[in-house]
C-alpha cells in the first residue's frame, strides 16, 4: 500500500530550485511515477536540470523564465495526473565473488540472520533489484529489493576507503561502490564490473529504472 500523501511537499531548495517530495519512504509504485513525472518536467521551458531521487525530484529552474509560485502550482497539478512509467527495464547482470577478503562483512551478516555464508550469498543474489536513483557518488545506484533477512544498519564507523566494485548493503538497500571512497555500507562481495567510466558516451552504467541481477561466481569462507 502506498504511503503517498494526498498533497506532495514542495519546498524551496536554494534560490533557483525546488524539491518535490512525493512520499515519506521508499515506495516502488511512487518511484515509477517519479520517473514519468521527471520526463514531463524536463521538457518545460525554464527548467534547467532535474535530479530524480528516492520518492522525490529536484527541479533546477531559471527564475526569469519560470516564477517560483508558477512552478510550485504546475508541479502539484501535473503530479495528480501522472501515472507510473510503463517501460521494460534494462537488465544488467553483475558477477560477484562473495565473502572472504572480497566480502569481509558477509559472515557477520549471515550469523546475525542465522544463515551460513553461502546461504546469505544465495539470498543476496536471488532478487531482481530495481535501481531507484543514482547518487552519493558518480555511478552509484541505490538498489531496492534486498531480502529483509539481510537488512543491516550502516556501520557505526565508516571505512575510510572502500574500493570500486565492492558489493554493499546499507540498511534495507543494496549497492555497488562505483568509485573508491569512504563508506559506512557493509561489504559482502566484489565485482570486476565498472560502474562509472568517463571514457564511455554514457559514463554511468546504471540508470533509474534498470534491473540489476547479481550472479554468484564464487563464495569464499
């Protein structure tokens, strides 16, 4: 059941942007609606940039072409008649080596769930994950679909450097680190797939709405 409020929350975000918040927590139906909404808003005269998030949309606009009051009323009006995006998703398969030095946090997650390391890896690789949004770093996709048995709060002390390709869990979401960076997410595996490459015409491998499937290459104890 959707927790979408009857009226979305629309607030200023600096002097030339507004944040449109459609829900208070992750809702896959609302997320598909956000993507359709974003495609419409992007075509408006005066809109400079859009950034779809999880159940929200940031809209950067040119005030000389689109007044604040006008964009707020228009966003609310168009949202009411926007349905979920109806499009077959791209399916991207990601090979993963789970556990061992490649996934140092997997044993603890498995133990907390009453599972073996192999069972935890199989449960992680079983779902089709939906890319809800890109953010945090270039190419990082927030993935919905994690089995609740593996949901784990983020680390109290983030690691200072997590390498690209680390397959991670943070709360109820999964992801893959796209660029070496600090991270408080738990590392369960490693993939050789590159998620961000400036040499490509489209640098980010993932896009909102894609489906990600993890494939077990090996499970290390």
